[in-house]
C-alpha cells in the first residue's frame, strides 16, 4: 500500500527529517485513523522506533515492536 492524501502530515514529517537535528516525535489521536500506517509508510526505508502504549505489557512484547 502507499499513502494517499495526508499532505499536511507528510509535509510535517518531511520537515522533521530535513531539520538536521535529532527529533523525538509523538503521534497521538483518535483510534483507527491511520496513525501507525502513516508512520510505517512514511519511514518505510528509514530507521524508526515504535513503542506501543501498552501499560501492563510484558517487556518482551514491548521490545519485539522495536524495528
């Protein structure tokens, strides 16, 4: 799949990647609006860390999502 639309969000993400600074980005919002898909697709060829918001998850589950 590929991103369709989301031009404003893609522009913001592009600004972060071109800033030349280390950046920490938090993406939040309503459920099921495509936050994870947006990040995965935008950074498909790059390095990113995904830490799910599981409050009571075991450490091995949280660490298995780091890519």
